[in-house]
C-alpha cells in the first residue's frame, strides 16, 4: 500500500510521520509539505510534493493536480498527524477526487494501526 503523509507545522508531528514511515511496509511514500518541509529526512526513499497555497480550494486543487498519476492502487494509507484542519480537508478532498480510498494510519505503542 502507498503512504501519503502531510508534513506541516506542529511540535513533534514530524516524529509521528517518521515513525509511520519507518515502521510500515510501504510500496511508495509520498510526503506533502511546504518549502520548509523539504528539510525532512528519512531512511526510506520518498517522493516530496511541495505545496504553497493559502486558500483552501486553491490548496485542494494544487494537491489534486500534483498527485494525479502518482498513486497506483485503489486506496492509500494516510497520516495527518501533522498539519492544520484546512490542510487536512484539502488533502482528503484531493485524494477522494482522484479517486482513491483512504485508510487513516497512525503509529501507536503497538505499532502501525489503521483506523
């Protein structure tokens, strides 16, 4: 399964994303974030999609356009531990209009879980 993760602001949220990447078995990893998020490092290879939009519809359309053709399966694992509500809504809407199903994913003390 492919993993899509949002990298945004929020103290400690990048470590949650890093843990999901490290502990999961992913066919492909797509990280979405702004110019600052380019600094994110991981032991596993990932594709980074840079976003830069302040309006929610603009952000949704930007993410949708940049994700087209990048997801091969019918559903993705999605972690939104990082980011704002506006960013989450734009990302979820963009994924659903691709269309692709979503399995919310988180790292817990017991490992990766799908909600």
